[in-house]
C-alpha cells in the first residue's frame, strides 16, 4: 500500500499534471492519486500523509470539485495526519488572491486536526495578497503555470525533497 494519498481537483488539467509530476518524483509505489471528484471520506483513512492539491479558481475560490467536497471534510479525522498542500494559480492576473484556495483548505483541515507540512517560500513570486500566506510563507507549494512554467519542475523537485524529510519517507 502506498504511504501518501494525493487528493487533487482540476478543471484545466494543470493541477493534475503537477500531481503526476509529484507522484513520479516521490515514486508511484509511494503516492496514490485521488481525483477529489470521485473520492469519498473513507479514502482519506488509509494514509498518515496527505497531499491536498487545488487550483484557485475565479476570484479566490476553490475549484468546483473541491468546493463540492468541502462540507465532507468535516466527516474526516485528520488528527495524526501530516498534510502538505500545493496549488496552481495566476499571480499576475489574480494578484489579490493568489493561491487563496490553499489557504482555505489548509485552515479548514488544520481546524480538523491536520498537521501542516511543506511550507514554501514566497520569494520569487509577485502578488499582492494571499490567504495561503502564514508566517511569511505559503502553506504549500505555489505553482504558476501561466507566468512561470519554466520554474515548475525545479520547484516540484525541491518541494518533494522537503516532503521526503517532513513525511519521513
């Protein structure tokens, strides 16, 4: 059985592509991908380590599949679970709410007992506001495929190396 459950929502396919990159980097035997549109609460039970992936949609909103699943989070016991987050977004077009979806999910899952790992530096990004910033860092990996696609692979590799330590893999 894999050790990490990666739960993603995707509309344009960008978040799913990054999820697949992360799975390849950590190893297919380590990470199982779950599209949140077809997941249920019990899928989270099988893992001590989770990666939650969501693009920020419209003006600071959750992607539609995560928006629909959001109330079900209350039914999941996140205590004793390490949870990492990543998201895709557009820091230029949506500078006032870049990565807000990460912040929304991280706040909710933390309230439900999840322990956040995988904080990521905000250096190298150009945005105004974000609900995903805590103590000067993003609550997870911020990926901007619209404006910085050339940095995605390097960022994923660095973040995955960090997660290996934080997840004790």
